[in-house]
């Protein structure tokens, strides 16, 4: 296939950007031609795939608006307006460059691939495939659901502002233009269901598949035999935003401690768009059991996982939690929320929460702790399952088949 691609690609980034680097490399290694269009100061995948003969990079910098944004980015209101102007002109330039390249050789592309984003426009005569970061509006819906909590940590004025922004995000002005995508790929059946039932996207136009995981980087570490009474080491890893439910993790752990569970917690992640969330950490009733780390570089995550016994991600409406898949690849059991898309990819050691009650999470931690003495021998189960679900070759197979099917269907119409 001849593919025009754009979006978020970075070998050493987290989540979808690093997954996209693996997918892009897989397509190139299978002989597909990829022309990537981007502003190099924004996304430049050449460090990840630039050595491949079938790869071409097309610079799409909107120099004037980009310079204006950088000049005004710290100025209140003007910085916001300059950023919006930069984004709008960049996307227009992006579409124009792809269209010009397509016309230059009489319609050279079989499809346009948007990686980590929804298509911003349609290219006449060429189908568009969007590998999106899940259904839109997940954070916005969580802001509305968690309004009282946000008000308590950020104050009434900030909470009201976030509520208004959330409603705007969920309005027609804030939603992507679904009609610009001939096919949408998401990371789980959770996101697919939201697109088809919540946004009326035809079911045949949506596919779900997991992200690939670098199984050479994320692998079980050598562990010493645990002391029988050693504390369960539980890890929470991700952005600190309402949807990720740090409150549920901390309250569930506190309940488990009150019930007698010997547990130590590590929370890793920066505070997101709701200032004041660090208050949840300060108010944890057992501070001697809690360690907070603001940031860990991607290549430090395997060592971080090796120091823990379980990863807990009680997120709401999670498309695909990369840290969950990476923890499984490292041999850890995981606990996930009842609307977490990673429920598609759990093994027998893992726990899917039935609801978001504090007591339910406390019981899940107790269950994992009761199996802790077997964790060394059973980590192979999680590792094997991760290989089945997330191995690059398997996921690229699925990805390639979806793209080929879309291109073939379009060519036959």
C-alpha cells in the first residue's frame, strides 16, 4: 500500500505515540510505502523509522502562525488565541500538502492514516483511517460526573470553568468530524461501544485492537523470594485527572489497611488539568505507607514495575491503558475499573472491578495479596498472556489487515 500518514509518533514516548512508532515500523518492514506529513517541531518520527527506504518525511510547518504562537504562548488570552490560530492553519496546511502529493503522481495514495487522532478532513478519492485514542469526551464526561470532588480540591470558580469547558467539549463544536473517517480504529470494545451507541458511528466502520507492547523492554525481572509477611507493593501510574480515579485507589487502599492488609503504595504521575489534586495525596490517612513520584521516564518504567507486586488502574472509560499491558508483560497482575477497556485483555490472575465502591477495591487488593506468595511462579502466566495479546507481530498483522480491507473496499466501489 501507498500510505499518507500523520499524527503522533515517538519511539520513547508513552501510550499511543510509542505504539504508533511500532505500528509504523511494522508497516514499513512489510514493504508498504509511508509518506509522513508533520510539523517537525511538533512530531518528527524520523528518529524511529527514518532509516527505512520506503519512508518519506514531508515538512508541514506553518512558519508565521508557529512563530506567533511561540512568541505569545505565555501571554494570557493572546497565547490561547495564537495557539488556536496555529492549530487551525497547521491542519489546513497539512491537508493541502497531502492533497498536493496525492495529485502529483495521479492519485498515488491508497489511504490516509491519522495516528492518534481523528481525521480533520477528507481527501477526495482516498479513504481515511483514524487510529484514535478512544472515544471522544471521556475526560469531559468525568469532569461532569466528578464535579463535587473537583470543587473540593480546586475551588468553586475553577470547577465551574472546567464544567463549562467540558460541556463545550461534548457539544458539536468540540466533537471530531466523524464523517471525515471512513474507518475508525480504537483500543478496545469499550471505546467501540461508545462510538457506536453514543455517537451513532456505524458498527462496520469501527474496529478495535490493542496497542503493541515492546516485549523486549517490558519483561519480568529476576525477583528474590518474598518474605511471607512482606507488604503488598501496589502501584498507581498515570495522569492525575478525575477519570483516572486516584481517589478510588487511595480510599480503597486506606480501607484495606483498616481491615489489616499490609500494603505500601506508590503513586506516579503529574497533576493534570485540575490543580489541587495533590491534596488527595496529602490527606491520605496513612502517609507512612505512601510514596509519590511526579514523573518517571519511559525507560525507567520496567524497573518501577519490578519493584511492585500489582498495578492498579481503576480508570473510568479507559480506551487502552498502556501501563496495564506493560505491567502484564512484566509479569504483574493488574486491577482495572469496570469500564476500563483493558478488560478485553485480562488473564486469570487479573481483577476486573465490578463497581467503583471503595470496599470492592479493598477486596481486590486483599485477593492479590493472598496470591502474592505464588507471584514469582505465576508471573509467567501474565507474561505469556501479554505475548498473545500485545506482541508487535500479532498487532501489526491485525492493523495491516484492517488497512488492507479499507483500501480494497474503497478501490472496489
